[in-house]
C-alpha cells in the first residue's frame, strides 16, 4: 500500500481507536508516516522502541503498598496520562516474547499493571517482515488478531512529493526521478551493510549540506547508499553544471531547451524546487511559458509536480494554452 493511501487509511482508524500494524522493509519511512499523522491531527505522539525494552519497562516496577498490604505496579513515566495522541509501538515483532506479552495486555485491554491508556489515545505498531534480515520473533496469533494489518510499499511518486515538501537537495530528487530503481536497493539475500532506502537518501541530503570535502564525499555517500549507487549519483550530479539558467527561466520564461534526458530530469526538478522556495504569480507564468518549448513528457512532469505540491494554475491564460498543447498526455 502506498504511503499516501496509508496516511488516509490509518488516520481514519486512529480516529476510531482501532489498533493497526504497519509492516515493511527497513528504512522506507514507516515511523515517519505515523508521526506525520499525529502532526497533521495536532495530537501527541510517543514512539516506543520495544526491541530495546524489558517487560518491566512497560508494566512498571512492583512496590509494596502499606495501606492495602498488596503489591502494586508503578507505571512508567513515558506512558501518556491524558489528552489525545498516538502510542507508536515500533519494532514490536523484534521485541522478545516476554515484552510482546506485556504489549499484548496493553493492546488487548488498553491497560497493563496499574496503568490504563487514556481513551483519547490510539495504538499503532510497526515492524519489519520476517524475510528482511532483521531480528524478528513470530508474533502470536492472538496478538496479531488484535491489529488491522497493512504492508507499506516504496513508491517513487510518493517519495518525490515528500522530498519536495521536505526541501531535499534537488540533485537527490532529480537522480531518483532519473533512476527510480535506486530509491530502494535493499536485498535480503545480500550481506551489504549500506544500501539505498528513502531513509538513507535523507542522509545523503544532509551529507551534501555538510562540510565534508569533495575528496571524502564518495566514501561518505557509499557509507549511506552503497558504493555503486554513490558513484552513479555523483556522476549524475555533474549534470547540474550543464543546466540552463533556472533563475533566468523564472524571471523571463525563456532559456535553452536541452535534448539530453539526464539534463531534462535535473532541469525539471530544479525548476520546481526553485519555484517552491519562492512562489509568485509571475514566476509561475514564466515556468508555464518555458515548458511550452520542452519535450512533452518533461513539460507534463513539471506541471504535475507543481500541482501535487498545491500550486493552482487553472486561472492562467498560459496554462489554458499549455493544456491545449499537452492535453493528449494528461489522460
């Protein structure tokens, strides 16, 4: 299931307090979309990494109560006491069975020990699949049956939309647009420690914005996305030196029109990124005017990327001209 569809679906289930479980390969953004749901709803978000916990971390520590002459459990401070939010149980199936048992009680009864989860809080869990080369324990059927299960897939268009909103380096967005298959190169049969994932491409963005020297850049990128992909990315990044003047395109609506595919991918991303950083009506008109002379598939890519990022252009006379020229590609 695509991330955009998962956000809509899980949001609805969170509102009904239906426990959900999100499955997927490492590094594809499972925890990020759950956090985004909480941010969009403006509610609390608590991320518990169950693989790092002991049973008492959830249930609490027992103590003797003098008044009742009984043993009670002191609930942990990190569990919510009031309000609304999402309690995210990450790496649930990587937790030892004893920890899963404590989580089972919390999920089943919404309480564990002396603690009770406030009514405004929903439970969402996540974990890697058994074939993903991680440490996993088979989830007991009674526990699995307490969730609505979804498997998250990697989708390039979803990632590109996220990358634009996040403000990732346009070289990264351009490269993935050009080489879709390099967004996610994880192979469960390989022993490689570094491989490309949506998460590791976010690391690449931070590496490019760091003070690492050119001499050390390849080795550093290889540590994030693997040597082969790192070499390919840096080779593509050199394309940025062959781009037409993007600022001039935004100011005048005119500029060179390349026939090189790699240049056109980089140009398309560069134009959209530059506009999203500083929007105004004149620049939008100039972009539309410029795309009238572009290869059709890249003209459509630019306009669709702008629309996915919430840019409205239906009122523009130039856009009406644009639609007449490229209408046959919009179906």
